[in-house]
């Protein structure tokens, strides 16, 4: 435990700064790493929490935060998706250790996960948004993924939005990512037939041989997505877990079964487009009585305890496996984040700031 004089001293604080709003694909040069200084002590009477960041999560939604807030564009701001401020640190989900707390729910030494800034040390001014980590017998980095926002997203989207039953046909796009790899495994545990798509042979191999998908294909090798889906789903798709949008969604609509369900989790193919791509096959929703439902993980935070009760036993019993792609050091953050949008990562992309 640091003494008061030690806490008053200035220490170096490396940060990833967002330069300016981005058009098209983000580049590493849209961010820069700088080192400032910080006191490891909160102001007298503060209700904030001072943390040391351990792991930072790279997530596709962060691309939307690189655009200016403009409700006319259809980009809806939520409590954790407020546009970045040029000249300020990038923010996102992460795992951290509490160094000092002015909030009654946290104390020095607590491990937490929630929204933090991309720095070595951060002051969390709304600590009520943090979740205390109770299960410390799993890798702490898991709370950026399988036991954090992506895990709860997969759980809620599949079980709550899609209401699966044994024997149904499930398709997952972007299936090797942080959310998709879990959706596929949840589907197999439910007794469904599962096919996933990804963007490389390595990821296809991972889906079939690591995560237990029944089939998988590289969408980049398919010139006709409709034909590809008919090949893997000759009887149609009951559940589509949507992570891609655009041409993929258009092809899926042609292959949905009557009363199928689509959980609209994300549409990564559209995040870098200046003009969103249209979808042509929408009448299939009417003819086949398909239910399409968008959702945010915020809608299901109250079910986090139930989610942990389900998933932690799966992890410990080896019924679920999880693959992470960990970049070492805060300075690797920009490249890791940008890599999401060209498929460079294999598994959940994490930045390890400190492995303490």
C-alpha cells in the first residue's frame, strides 16, 4: 500500500489520444500515444474511483464513436456510446484495479470491469457503472470478453432475443469474433445445427475444430452468398445472429424459414461506409413472418448474475472454450483496434496494459 507522500508524487501516465473524427476505414494515425503525468490520489471529497487499467477491450462499436454525434444519420447515442472528443483519450470497456475510491461500493484493491479510458491510470467519475469482479479464479482478461460485455451480448442475443429450441438451424456471421464464437457454442449446447462464416481459412478451421461448429465457410471465397447459404442450409435458417449487415443480410433474408428470428447485434460491414448499403430482400420478412429484433447489452445488464451462473460452470467444465488475441502494451492499442476492421485479429482482441 502506497503512503500518502508516494500518492502525492506525479507518475507517468501513457495514454491513447483520439485525434479527430474519421471518414472511411480508421487508421493507426487517427490516434497517437502520449505520456503525461498523474497523481495517484483523488481530490478531497471526490466520489470517483482511481484505477490502474489492466486490460482494454477492442470492440467494433468503437468505430461508431469516431463519428460526430448526429442523430439525423441514424447513429443513436447511448450512455456508453458517446462520440469521442478529439484530443481526449479513447474510451471503452476494460478491466482495472482500484487504487483509491471515494465511492462506498469500492475499496482499494478491488478488481472491476466497465467503461474506462485508454490510459495506464484513469479516474472513473461515474463508478456506479463499474461491476466488481467476484470470480477471480479465471483469467482477468475474460472480463473484456466471455465474462464481460461480449459474453453477455452473446447470451442475451441468443437465449433471450432468439428463444432457441433443440434441432433448429442457426447461422452466425463474423463467427470467430468475441461474440460470434460464443453464440455458436451456446447454440451447440442447446442442440442446434450451427454454421458460421469468417474471413480466413484459419478462422474457418477454428470454428470447426475449436468451437465445434457443424460447418463454417470463408465468405471472401463465396461469389454468391445466397448460393453458399443454400448449400449449408438446404432447409433454411431458423435463427440468424447478425453481426455483418449489407450483402450478407440480404442473402440471409432469402434463406430464412417461416417464423425465423434474426438478432441484430451489429453490422460491421457498414461501420466504415460514408453511405449505408441498402437491403433489397425485405419482403421476405413479411412472407415468412420473420421477427427481426435489434438489441443492446444495456438492455440485459440486470441479468448479469444469471449469465455468470450459466457461463462460469461451462468454462470450468470445459463445455465452452474462448480464444483471445492479446496485444501487449498500451502503445499497441491503435493497431489492435484498427485491425478489427480488416480481420487481422483471431478471437477476442484485447490490449494488455498491465498483467498485475
